[in-house]
C-alpha cells in the first residue's frame, strides 16, 4: 500500500553462488541462494514463468467488432485456455508434489503464463529440468511499514466543512463529481476491483456496492460453481490468507495502528471509490459503481507477496472488472538485476491488463516513508506506478512499444498543491542486467533511460487527485473523523488513486467502450494544468476534473463513429494527424458544392475559440491545419474541441482532443 502505510521490502541483491551453476538455465541466482539456505522441509514462494507465448495477433483478427467487455471476456478466456494447455504437465506434477506435502498454494497466473506456489527445494529442482519453463523466480514479500496515515487537522473535513455534519468530502467536491451525478450518472454497475487490505463489506456506505459473484451466491457451498478456481468467492477473494472472506484485515484500534498495526486501508480506499453516503458523509466518487474485493495483505499483518498480488490482478480481469485500482506498490531504489526483473514482471502483467481492455489506476507512492523525504531520481515512484501509461502524445514516444498499462496518480491538497509526500518522477526503464541467469530470460526494456540532461527517463505521474486529509469509511462503521487525534483524515497517494478510479467509472458509464489509452488521454487532456507548464514530474498532466472528463468520454463515443463516412449534409471532415493531438491537427474536408465555407473550432462549453477557414471555396477536397491557437493567438488549453464545418445551412463536425 502507499497510503503512507506499507511498502514492499527493498530488494536484496545476491551474488551468484557456485551451487547455482547446477541449474543456470531456469533458476535465477537469488532463488538459488535461498534454496542453498533453506531448512529441511521448507517451502519457498516462487513464480514459474512458462516459455511459450501465444500468437496474439491472430486472436485480435478474430475479435474485430467486439465491444470492450466482450473483448475482455474473449481475451481472458483465450489466455486462460492457452495457459491451461501450456501448464498442463507442470500443474500435474505440482498436484502430485502437493499431495506428498512438497508443494502448496498452487495457482495458475494466466496473464503472465506463469504458475505460483510454495515449493520444496526438491520440487524446484525437479521442475528446473524441464524445457518448457523459462525461469523460476523467487517471490517477494510485501512488508509492513509502520508509518501512520497521518493528519494534521483531525476532526475537520477540509474545505471548511465541520465534521461530522453531513456533507460531501472535499476531494469528491473538488474534482466535480456532484456535477456529473446531477446528470444521473453515478457510475452505475461499473465494476472496480480494489486490491488492498480487504474491504468491510458490511459498512453502511459499502454494503450495497459490493460486487457479488452470482454463480457462487446462488450456488453450492464448498463447490467452485463458476469454475474460476476459487471456491465460494462471493465477494472476491482473500489471496493472502487463501480464503473466501475478504474482510479488511486492518485494526480498528487507532492506538494499535499508531503502534504499527495494519490500518483498515482497503475500506478507506473503497469508500472513496463508491461510498454511497448512507452513513451521513458522501465520500465516494462513483456511488453507483460495484466494488470487487481483492485482499492481498494477510490477517497476521506480516505482509503479502508478489504472487498474491499477481493472482489478484488476474482475478479482476478474469471476473469482469472494468477497472483495477491499486493503492499499493513497492519501492525499487536501484537498477540491480532483481529490481529490474521485478519491474519487468510487473510491466508485463500491467501490459496484459491494458491489452485485455481493463483500466488500471495505481498510486505514485509516498516518497521515502522512512525518512519522510524522497528517494533520488529516478527511483521515487513506486512499482508498478513506474510502468508506462497506456497513452502518450506521439511526440513523446521513445522506442518501439513504449506504452504500458498504468495510469499513475499523485496526491494534491484542497488548494491544488501537491502533497509533500507524493512521489516525484521521472522513473526509468533502462535494463542493464549483469547476471546471466537474468539476461537469459528477461526482456530488456530500453525505452526510457534516465541520464540527464540528454535523457530524462519516463515522465510520471500521469495525473493527480485529492490525497491530503481525505475523509472516508472506517471499518466497523462510520468515518475516520472525530475518532481520535492523529488518525482522522488520511494522507497518501493511496487516497488520491481511488478518486481517479471512481472518475473512470463515471466515464465508462457514458462510454463503456473506452480503451485504456482513450481513458488516459481524456484524463490527461481534461485535467487542470498545475505546476510548471505542460505535463511535469510533480503533477503529471494536472488534477483530474470529472465534468470535463465525462463530457469528453461521451464526445469520444461520437467521434469514434467512422469519421470518413459521408454525412447527410454531403460535407465530410477527417483529421489526418493523430487525434488526440499534441497541439496541432491536420484536417481534410470535402465540399460537394462551391460556396462560403467556414471551419470553426468550439471548446467543450460551446464557445468559439478559432476560425481556421472563413472564405469562398470551390467544391472538392481541401486541407487546413489548426495548430491549437485561439483567435487571440494564444495556445488553447488541453481538452476536447469540436471542429465544425459549415456551408450555408449544412454542417458537420469532428471531435478533436488537444494535449499540450
Ligand atoms: Ca468460484
Ligand atoms: Ca460455491
Ligand atoms: Ca480472510
Ligand atoms: Ca504542469
């Protein structure tokens, strides 16, 4: 978690030992070291990566014309089938090893085409002889960070609103969610997977919002009715304790939390996503959305593991989540082999989530929670918040496949000033593996090197949202206000991220087919610009704005109609450059007759901002470039614009999304 609460451990780097040379093909050196040190009978948590990869291009061909949710189902089932086939023999071996007490907690991770489990040394050695395995990786613990969800002004909902009077939490107000609700959109039935400490699904504000797996709800106890690998997973799953009860494991005792107990972080996060206000405070952005619960921190408070996190991410995609939100991450503060490998695994997983069409929002991190300051560049953004975004302006791409799956969120206060803790970019993707046990197996991303001044790494975060003094739901009922000095309103990019997840639900409600890249482009294009000009390493593209983003989502639904089809008016306009565009659009239009022709640009509230064409023009094809400059010669703000082509009473239009 990044709610100033927990971080995964820093990663140790181990030297290759002589013993590891016995299985250099498959067993990575840090796992070998762990095996060498293992006690008799000890089971080691590992992730087994399969060698075979599917022919994704051929799948895509057969999926043409599917809408986003249909495509997600097709993607998940194709990947699950592929994984099942390629893993069949290994799962058989592991089943037998499990029955003999040498393996446990075996799970197929279909997005990575991997298998996780806790295996004895002899089982690992047995598997390492196989040619269908690419690598066996030591899984990593998520350790608890005893830092508090701090607050400086307990008992007061920021924005001057006294608590516990009824009201709308300042962050929900600030991003303009109530304006969207006024139009009847509360994000109804959009499913948001909250991967965290679990959620208090009995809370007055959340109980009606929890996603229910109908097949299990109406099925037989003790039977995996929907065959998804999890028995009686009615509300989601507890991946850390491997049971069907994802109740938030956090302590409700503020004193215990202050002494280092796990706080009920997931209930707080879920409240910001979809809290209904039933208990008196409206803390949720999308009170019509459904919360799927992925619990990845164990009841013992000892921290979760990487493979539990991966399994939870898979579950969301497989079970129909539209959005996965993760207010968690682990700090990676070096470019060592283990760190790079871990980053690589997370980037691959996040890329797959993007390819499934699922939107993934992730906290930027809270700097260095030990010192209260920040890690040096480019290591301040936590992983997987350091994974590239699904969309960048064309001008920003570096090499090849430079996009990724993660919309990374920083935290701002009620004055739109960045939280002092909010992690700063840039981050880096520049693999320089040295250990051959790694170099043999891992893709080396070289697309965002940090080597200033010429190479500036990867710009992160992508957007920011309210994350300072955030009021939300308290496990057991009520809110974290006026409970006790010190743990009232919480600070953290953990609190900012669910504001964005909730906003994405509002966007998907009006346009369910938005791709992750479209969602990201709209969030960034419509954000309130903050800090230094343009997208920057503190605020990203700025603080999200719900009314503008939802309007743009709706507009893009219209713009997505095939734009080069003739309209009824006979006029036709297309954009030949990229749209969303980076401050300029090459427009081409066809006139059926000669006459006075106007090409006007309007902003989203209907004001005319520019008039690139107003003259007599002959019938036929014309081109004009609108360079994103308004009538007064100023560069227009990022956002959605409408290009209207008029001739007499005839008109046609085209939506343009401008990014500065
Ligand atoms: Ca099930
Ligand atoms: Ca059942
Ligand atoms: Ca449980
Ligand atoms: Ca800026």
